[in-house]
C-alpha cells in the first residue's frame, strides 16, 4: 500500500482547493471520489476515474447516479413539505455536487437544519469549506457502521435535536456493506427513530437483469471492493416495521416523479428507494 500523499495548498499552489490541505491516499480509491468521478466532478484521482470508467462502460449505467440525485431532491422536498421535517441527517453524504440536501430543503423552508456525515476526510474538508458561513448546516466525520459515535457526536447534537422529529437519508451506502452488516446497520438506524421520524434508503437492486451482475463486477472486482446488487426482499427488510410512505419501495424514478423525472431510463429498475416513517 502506498503511503498517503500529503497534498497541501503549499505544494499545489496558492489557488489550490482547500480540501488539498487534507492528507489523502491517492493510491487507493474512495467511494465518495468514485461517485464524484461518475458525476463528472473534479475532486477525484486517476485510481477513482479508472473504476468510474469501468462502471460507465455498462450500457445505461451513466444514468443511475443522476437518477439518484433526482430522487434525493424529490425525497428532501417531500420530507420538508408534506412531512413537515426541519432536521435532516444525511449519512454517507459524499462530496458536494451541483446541488445538495440543504439547498433542496430550503427551496421549501428556510429553517431546515442539515447534518452531513461521511467517513472520507476529503468530504469533511471540502464540505466545511463550502458551508463555513452556514449556521444551520454542519459536516462531520463518521462511519455509518458506528451509529453510536455519529449520534453521540457533540457537533451533530448541537445542531439536531434528537428529541424532535428528524429524517435520516442513507443513499448509495448500504450496497457498499457486506451481507448481514447492511441489515445490522439498517436495524440500528430504525432504533434511533422516535415518533414522527423518517428513514430513507436507496441502493442498487438486482431484479434478475444481467446488467446487475455487470455493475457489481465492475465495482467489487474492478478495484472498489464493494457495490453489491441485492434482490427486493433484502431491500424491504431495511425498513422493518416502519410505515412506508406511498408509493412504497420502488425504482427511484417511480417515487413521486415530477415533470423533470426521466421515464425512459433503461436501468431505472436497477436502483430502488423508499421512505419509512415511525408512527
């Protein structure tokens, strides 16, 4: 394993992005950076772009991350609007893209508080630089596999009142956890919810389409080491005894579509999501 490269503003020039001050291992891929590369972002390295290239070679795969972003936008607006939620925790938030959860939320209500959580140090550095002047948004380092440390984090608890209704969004995260661990984490998150709280999941789905195995191989065997496609029953178990918000657990493009939602995506059934409520 190559040691982390200590990328810093000093070594990259005075105009280098602030996240380059964070030590980063450029020899190993990062889930957040691979996703950024798939979305044609700039915060990634050659090792990330190689995995993204393998993923994008699969017909239709290029549309999946955009379908996910559109689902996140619709889910967030629904949670804030019809759901009345004013507190959101985004687990595995990834790198900032063209638009983010707090921006979607504040198109509906300007008093929404958002805590972003990711285990990649580049996300913390980059996110805090962008949100430095936003008192209603924070970014913390945390691993979804350790929910105790996340929900005990003083910075998160200083922003999110866990005694009041809140929503947890977990998109494109559980399919990076091994079988069994995904269900353990989903159950742990459900236990965190009090009455009126919501939990949203979205992940790769295996409906029997041969492309599901191609996508899994491109990610798991192609260098990332994770990105498993799972059948519908395993996804349904993530929600346990929560009440599913209509239309339930379905392809993300079928979850409360709006005029901008693609209806002709050739791979929409390979990525599904839903929202559950604790009543």
